[in-house]
C-alpha cells in the first residue's frame, strides 16, 4: 500500500483538484492523509468528505512527519496540495521504483502554465536537479516517494530546518539507501508562488538557498523569510 501525505494550510481552493486527480488514478492501492495546520477555510471538511484521514499538521516538515506516523502503507508519497497527477502517474511511478529498487525517489517538474518563461525556469531547475543528483541529491517536497522503514530509519524530516528540509531529507536517505529520479513521469506543479512573489525574486532566492546549502549546510534560521500557506 501507498500512503499519500499532504501537508495543508487553507488549501480549500486547490486541494479538491489534487483529490480528483487521485480518484482517477489507474493505481488505487493507496490511502490519503491530510496533515492540516489548523486551516480556517474548508480544507479539513473537503479532506474528510473525500474519506482522507486528517491529522494535525504544522509547517511542512511537521505535517509530513505527523502524516507518516499514522500511515499504513509500506511506501509514503509526500505531495503538496497544489499539484495535479496525470491518471497513470502512480502506476508508472511505482513500477519504476520497484524495478530500480529505489528507497527514495522523486521526479522532474512540469509547470501548470502556458508561459514560456515558466517552461524555461522549470527546465533549468530540472537540469540542475539531474546535474547534482550524484553528489548532492535534491527531492522537491511536492513529490517524494520513500519507503516508510527508511523514513523511520533517518528520523523523518528535520523539523528544525526552516527551508529546504526536503532536500536535507533526500540527502540523508541517499547516504544510506538508493535514491533516484523517475524517468517515466513528471509532476505538474503550480506556479502560484512565482505569480505572487515574482519570477526574478524567486529565482534569486532559490539561488541564494542553494549557495547556503552548499557552503553552510541546512537552514536553521528564517533568513529567507519562508511562509507556508500564504497564498490565499
């Protein structure tokens, strides 16, 4: 079984799109766990209506860890509420994961946008992810597959990290188990953060984050002023 864990905060507008895409999956051996950070909109009721488990969340690392604690699946899949999965996404991903004996895996990204600049920016991200895969693995938090036993082995996500806890998680697991990028699927991702904060600002911020990770390691202070669920 696969346990799909979604950290949320006021995601009533976009969570239904993800839930509908999960209903249409050709692979159906999964449960849905929504780790909600005390939303003030309809997020919780929508999740319960879809028969998802709902647990208390917090910042993304906290939500993911809390979701994993109640997960019944051998495999965990961490998603963000603003992604949408193609109907064969889970089926293709699980086949490839088992074929390659991965313990943690992610995939490249495809923006939910028709703007050329968004395509270019995300292709640059994909190229960087592939280039650094062998010596500094990254796994964007909106799509991480992990064996539950391995998640527990590394102690889950580091809840003290303020930003890029997903990359730290993948890096720590990759030191112990097999990590890989899936070739059979890409995940469609929202560009709402780009729309809100600006493409140039986001690009500069993410370059600075990478520089910090390389030079100084994990980010334990909120120097980059990350906010969770500030879109609505």
